[in-house]
C-alpha cells in the first residue's frame, strides 16, 4: 500500500513542478516525474507479493508469477515518453534561441 | 478483404516512406551514384504532394466504402479469443467510428489539397506531410481502436504529430504556443494513462468490450466514477472544454492554416470528444449516471458561454476562430450530456458540421494570410472585391456556424435545442439560443471588417489564391450548404442513425463485440 501512496506522491510532486515552476526545464522535469509516477503505478498494478518473472520452466510451473502485461505497457509508455520529452526539450532549446531565456514570465509574446 | 487495418497502415506506411525516399535521393545528389534502393523513380519537388494527396484520397474512398457495413471486428495478428476472453488487440468499426472516419479523412484530404500551394512558403514539405500523415494515422487509430491501451498509443501518435505541426514554422510565437500546448497535452496524457492503469487494476483486462462486460457484472462502483472523472479531465484537456481550454487559442492560430483546420476541425473531436463519449458511455457504462451527465452538461454550457464572449473581443481572425471552436465544442459536449437519443443525434450532427465549417473558416483565414500576410481584422476590409472565392465561401461558413437556415449549422443547433427542451433543461436551452445569437454577432463582425466595406489602400493589388486552395474551399462550402440532407430519412439511416445507435446502446457494446 505504501508504494501506491508513494507513487501518487511522486505524481503530485510532478504536478506541483508543472504548475508552480517558472523555468522551462524545471517544468519539463515535472512532466517527466508525473510520467514516471504513472509508470511506477502501472508496474505496481501487476506486482504480486513474492512473484517471480512469468517464465514457465521446470520446477516453476506452480510458482506465483507477476502479471507481465503492465510491464509490457510500461515499456511502450516509456518509449512514448521518450518521444514527448525529446520533442519538448528540442522546442525548449529553440525557444531559448529565440527569446534568450528559459523564464516563462519573459516568454509572453502571445496575448492571453 | 478486411479494410479496417488499411486506415492505419496506409498513412503510417506513407509517413515513414516519405523521409526515407527523400534521404535516399540526397544520397544520390551527393555521391552522384544512383541508389539501388530507389524504386519509385525520380524524386521531384512534387513527389511529397502527390504521395500525400493520393494516400488521403484513398483513405477518403475507403471511408466511403465502409458506410453501412454494420459492425466489423478485426483481431490484430489473428489472436482469437480464448474461452470467450479476448487476448489480442481488437480494431472495431461500428456506426460511430464510420462517422468519425468520414470526418477525419474528408477534412484530411481537403486540407492536404490546400497544403499543396499553401505550404510552398515553408521550407520542408516532406517533413510536413510526414507529420500530417502521422496525425491522420493516429486519429484513425483512435476511432478504430477497441483496446484501451492501444487507444492511448494512437492518441499519443496524433498528439505528438500535432505538437510538432504547431511548432512547424519555428517562429517565436509558434514555439511558445507549441510548448504551452505540449505541456498541457502531456499532463492530459498523464491523467489518461493513470485512468487506464486504475481501470486495468479494477478489471484485469484492457479490451474495451471486456471492461464493459466486467463493469456490467459488478455494477458501477467508486473506482469507475473516479476513473470517469480522470478521463473527463484528460480528454477534456485534449478537447479544450472550458476550464481546460487555455492552450487552444494559442496553439490553433499559430499552426499553418491547413493544420489549424485539422486541429480545430478534427483533432479536438477525434481524440477529445469522441474518445470521451466512447469511453464514458460504451466502456464505463456511465450513460445513465446523472452526476456524470450533469458534469458534461455544465462543462458544455460554460465552454459555450465563455468561448463566445471571449471570441467577441478578438481582433486576430484566427484567434477569434479558436475561441469560437471552444464555444462550439461546448454545444457538442452539452448535447452529449443530455443523454437522450435526440441529444446524441444533435451532438454528432453538430460535430460533423463543425468539422466542415470550422475547417473552412481556418482555410479562409489561411487564404487571407497567403494573399495579404495579415491576420488583424481591423486592418482588412473590402477583400470580397479582390478575393471573391475566399469571401463567398467565408460568408457561407459564417452563416452556417451562426445557425442561419437552411445551412447545415442551423439544423444541428435546432436539434440540440429541441433535445434540451425535450430533456426539460429549459434554462440551458435558453442559454444555447442566446449564445447562438452572440455567435451570429461575432461572425457578422468578421464579415463586416474583412470582406465588406471599403477596400483598404494596401490591398489594391491583392490576388485570389491559387486554384487548388480555391477548390478545397469550394468543396467545403458546398458541404456546408448541403449537409442538411443527412437528416432526410433514407440518408439519415445510413450515417447518423447507426452512430446514435452505438451511443444509445451504451454498455450493450460489450455483447455486440464479444458476441454473446
């Protein structure tokens, strides 16, 4: 149970970073934390106490296996997360080239 | 032959093929040697145009072919269900998916046609079409997917392509908008993934039909309601419903015009509204839960009112259109929130109509930018004289969105208001009527400032845009004029009725797919 709560806490820390921080890079880090908290939660969903890797071999036919599906999902989601983070960082770099700052208070050419 | 996988495979394949082929060609220019891998002949400047438009045309034809086929299920990789429990990934084509496929692929085709000339001023057409085709592949995947996680993956494909397309011009404003859009979009994806994880821990399966069956058996519990709330947040952000709308007025105007048309016309509906109603009504079976329906109705009304009021004060043409999109999405979400068959009909029909007239208006704004390099309404004036096609089609679209009979927008708004009265939501119906009048007001302002009045001194030499851009605007304006015929009994039973049927059946969705 404590792990579920910790992953939720991590999610909230990430959300806090996105909402409060003023630096583009820190916002990106907040987003990454949120993503990782979700991945952790997904992996926990498939975990069983004392479970082993779900590979059926001799002597392990009756063992408790963890659920492999969430692990496959997490792998896919990590790849997606890589793509979003890479795009986000490259946009942040281009923004730095244009505005010369990472501070969102100074990146305000669009009117609200 | 089963046509369903082609909707995803064709655009996805072409999206990967285009940059590879171009890279091979660069190879040849550098070394002077013909690369044996080039099989499609010479690469010319027009190749990406031709390939992308052919693919989009094929997709449009395919989506016309699947009308009225009933329900089709495609099991990816040929994984048959084991003891009645689905194992592989399902692609499901039912009435609702057919309607969405028609919208995505017709607007996609017309936007690609428009891009041929419009995108000349940008440097890299190959990459543009790659992203454009990825966007289409992602949206087709979302509307066809019968599996929660698969839906999430396609949603991310479409979303990432759209972030990159918003930033495509790499000017300061575009990058700023793209960053804002992507931060909001990633937060939304986080909520959606969290919802999917909770749903998996609750039901032990990811197949949408299987989840629906398990929730049917166990009844709606706290977990399901919490997941519903997470999805309203996540997909609400993607659909730009009011408290989650802040990114849209920046992101949609910053993109190149055909992309704005795709984003505002199709994307917010395919990965926002469609996914939301599909999951809430068909998977979670919340179609009769009063609290959820009420939330949808209130969110819809708030977006309707606030979007329209904010649109009134805008001077930038594209920004006004973006706020108008929020307002119209409000109508659609409100209609779904009514939870009656008539409400579903109104919502789906308005979704279709909004796709046509809003993409047409964005293409019109693009035509004005193309001809005059200007988006400020106050500086335009009398453009109808110099740009007759753009002016006329924009007038048709504005009248349609404002609900002037007999144009398409009138019918869908009429159905929504009738459905609200039928559901005894009199105050909300009154608000919907009032907002419709405000909509008329701000579109009349657009007409007066941009197209009528005295021709500005600066625009004396403005020319009408090239033929292909005109063609796609004319086709869209004909759709705005004629879509009302979809309500005629014979035609209604082909396209709109099956889609309404899917939502009306709610959790029966499970039995239809699992075949019990």
